[in-house]
């Protein structure tokens, strides 16, 4: 069989491409997606040595970001993509933002006051610290995403239609004094508004994302965004969505999917699963109830967007203080893996009494999701790593002793450890994406 000069050139070009891909780690069959849970307590301006705090929380945050940067593919590691599930910083202004005020929303008399205790702390410390940390990651050039959590909005208030009734809290407690029934008419419903602060750091036209070939689309100034990355022989699509997204956000997300048909897709959003693995909003932060024209319940998002788009195979979230996961079939009978992790309440690094609730900090814990595409059935090994202790969860014998009581007291030690160190078989991945 004779080969034409054009065919020879084509073969040489393709071979060069494959060599380049291999060199750049694009064709590596084992790679990692890193998930940054809520970092708000590390970035909190009041959790610093300058405020007589007993630990350098800012240093813990920077340490975490440096670890991620040092382990990216461009620096010899295997991290190909990084996603933050929101609550980058802690504080917001107290009160109602102008857009919601114009729609008639007002704050209850007992709206939270703590968030305005030091207005300058938000702007003089927390946002600059967030920039400093993400500068470290951005300098590597690795594709990454950040979605806004409820703490990243500009304004925060308790809705006047659902004021907090502290004198009735005993109605919600069990015999041990714990709140076990969450009645929004007693606890009070919160709401958030405005994303100017978030866009001041993570804007679609800011230095992190402007003109990046992997940052392919955005909505609402970067509060929602789309990225692509190549790893394990596949092209992946990632969508970062505002929490409890409304129709406008989901319509934009659908347009992105329609323009990238058949690409394995991962969703990151702040709020999706509870600690019990249910698709429900936290009862005092159900924006679909406070502001239904602009927000949807998570179950609605599942039914109206995720389940009907067959290429979505994973959803990542934070917000709720612990960890959970579930797997469901979508409308096509294919698996969607939903994983939640939020370690912001962890404070073993500051604990003096093991029987007292720890001072919330996070202890530097994050998620590393190692994809092994060498296997006939691709496998994800999920590991939880502390950049403070410099150990994986399974390397700490006291791990359950430290955290189980406050996160999942109903579990055995073995079961609790398995919440942070487990594997997922992507059972139908080849079937769905073998033509990618």
C-alpha cells in the first residue's frame, strides 16, 4: 500500500501532537482534580494573630493554596484541575442590597449583626488575603473554578417575613437541648444579595480568567463560569454555578452544554447535598422560599437540569459542615455521582478540651480526587488531605476521635473514616463517553 506525501505529513503531525500531549501530561491516565472546601474560617479577619487569635489562620490558607500550586501538572504533580465550592471568605455587609430592596424585600429586626462588626476587616484583610492565595494558584496557569458561597455575597440579612423567634427555640430541642427540628418560622430565614465583592476577585474579565483558552464562557460577570481541560485521554467540561441557581443561570448552563455536546461534565456549586446526603437546602438558607423568582430548590435543579443532561456525571458541593455522597441514575439510566465536603468547623489544631465543640477553623483539609483511567472501568480514588498536618485522613489513627463526634456521631469509626477515603467506579463512563 502506497502512502501519499500528505498522509506522511498527517501522520507526523499527529505523532508530534501525541508526543506534546504526553509531555504536557494531557495523555496521562492517572490525574487528580482538587476540591477546595469552604475556606471562610481560615480567611476570617478575626481569626488572626493580629486579633489575638492563637493560630495564624491566614498562614494556614496560604499553605493550602501553595500545596495545590506545587502539585499541579505544570510543576511535576498530577493535579489537572482545581475547583473551589465557595465561601472563600467570611464576612458580608449587614442589610439588604439595593436590587432586593427595590423588589420589596426587607430585613427582620433581628438580622445578624456580627457581619458588620468590622466592615473594614472584609475589605482590608479578607478579600486581599483571598487574592493573595488565588494568585499563587493562578501563577501556575492551571485551569480552575471558583463559585460564590453564601458568605461571598455582598449583603446578608434575615427576611422580615421569617424573623427569628428565640423565645420559641425550646420547641425545637430534644431532651439533651440540641436543636433537632428546624422550623423556618422560628429559626428565621436568611438571604443574600450582590456579588460585587466576588467579582472584584473572580470576574470573567479579571486577570485570572480573561483570555484564557480554557475559560470558555461565563454568566453574571463570572459568578457562573465554564472551563475545559484535557486529562486521561478525555476532554472534560466543568460548570461552576451559583448556589440554588435560578432559570437564567440554568438557561446559560444549558447553552454551554449544547455547545459542547457529549463531553463528560462536572458541576460545582456551593449548596447541593445535606450532611445526610439529601438534596435539600439548609432550612434557614432556603432562597427558593425567600426569593422563588430568582432561585430554585436543589431537587428542582436536579430534575430540570442535571438529570436531563446525560453528559453530567458528577456534582461537587460544600456549605454543610461535614461530608456526604450519593449516586443516582439520571433520566437516561446513567450514574451521577454527587459528593459534598465542608471542613470549616474542624478545629483540632486549637482544641484544648476534646468534649467541647472545637473553635471553627478547618485544619487545612481538602479533597483530592484521583482519576485512574487505565482501568476498563475508570476509578476515582477520593482522598482527604490536611496541608496543616501534612497527612491524609487515613494516616491519622485519631482521625475519627477528632472529628466524628461533631460531624457523624451515628457512624462507627470505620464508617466515618470511609467518608473521607473511598473509591468510586465510573461504571458507565466508557459507554457514555467512548467517542469523546
